[in-house]
C-alpha cells in the first residue's frame, strides 16, 4: 500500500509523542512535586529507586517471616521524597525508631515501626497466636525495644539486599528510641526518601517505614539518565516505521446482499441467493471498507485489483 494508507494521522502522531513526554503518577511525579520543598535540585534515578523499593518489600516479607516463624504479607503502600519532619508526621507516639549508620558514604537511615507490629511480633515470638483484643502497649520495655531493634535490623538488611545491583551496602546500628526527637543523627529539615510498607498478620494490618537520607541515594545509585528527546523527527520516523511495518489482517468481501428478514429465516440447504457482479469486492480492515476492487487472476494467483479508495 502507499503512504496514504498509514494508520496514524499527523495529529495522532503528535498526540502520541506528547504522551511519551508527560509524567505519570509514579515516583517521577512524586519526586518532581516535592522538588520545591527540599534543598536538592538534582534528580534521583527513578528506575533504580523503583527497583530498590520493589525488592525491599519482597526481601522484608521473606526475612521477617523467617525471623518470626510466621507467614506475614508485606505490601508497598507509598514512597515519598520529603523532609524528615514530613515523613515523621503522625508518628510521635506508639512508634519505635531504630537509627542506622549506612555505609558507604557514612550517612544515616531510620526504620520506624508502629507498636501494633511489635505487639503482634511479641505474641508470636513467645508462643502466642497473635492477639487483636489485648491493649497495645504505648511504650515498650527493655525486652520490647530489643525485639523491635532485631526486627528493624532485618528490615535494614532487606534494604541492603535490594541494593546489591548497585553496590554493597553495610549498616551499623546506632540506637533504638521511642521518640522521634531523639533520633538526632538526621535533622528534621534534612531531605529523605521514605518507603511506607504495610505489614499484614492475617487480617491485622500494621506498618513500618524505611527512611533513607536522600544524599545517600544521590551518592550510591547511578545518576538519572536524560530522557529528554530533542529530535522529535527521529521519534516520529521510528514510530511511523513501527506502525507501517506491523502486520494487519485485510479481508476481501463480496458486495453486500439485501434481503427481507422473512426470506432470511426461510433459507434452507440448497437455496440459491442471487448476487450482483461476483468480481466486485471490497478490501476491509476491522470491518472498515478501505478500497473497492475486482477479483481477477494473475498467472496462477488469484488476486484483487484495487480500483479506488473509499
């Protein structure tokens, strides 16, 4: 077929190109919307962040299930690039905070878990079957803090395992506290990357957060690749080539036949249906008529000769 038969018009091509340049509601948009509220103008590698986030909750699910000897489910709920004060909003009470020094680059991370998670973990570790009815303690005792710290270490180890594709991450436990103002190693105005996870014990939902200094991610993962395409002509040519070279099914059909419904339902084996010129055909794509033509024969091949475009 000639260029007139291209599937996409120029207007459709422009719309498709525009769509490839627009950002969707993912980590890219979250980072972009937060850029005005943080001190960093550099962009993070969104693909690398997405990979690390997905692997982190998967590793957490495996490691915590092994540690508690109880099958638990973990889902990634949200990710944010914000200041620490925003990430800790709503976590002033009934939470435990374990601070880690993250190597390389000597920066810091915080694992935050709510008391509901620690409450369920303590029941499983000491032979219980989980308890949704007993009151959740607001401030853990010494044993509770030790257990919470062990859980947070497993979570941090899961993050380190998720980073293996980009390099080796090691961590040292600094301290475990029950008040966010005791974290001290990170300033409340510092830029951080927060991964919010939902931890499920059956129908019981608890939560934990992984907070990583944004400077660590800038220094650790590869720089974000430039995805700006200045040469739109090359993209247009590439898309047109892909579309034009695609295989489509074109069918040739005889002229349409008009008959009464009563005649249609009365048809039986052996009946003859009168038709017009048997050589007149239409070439159709997805039931849409594109060309009219005539049936003919060229050498030993049966062919359809196109007469004009519809």
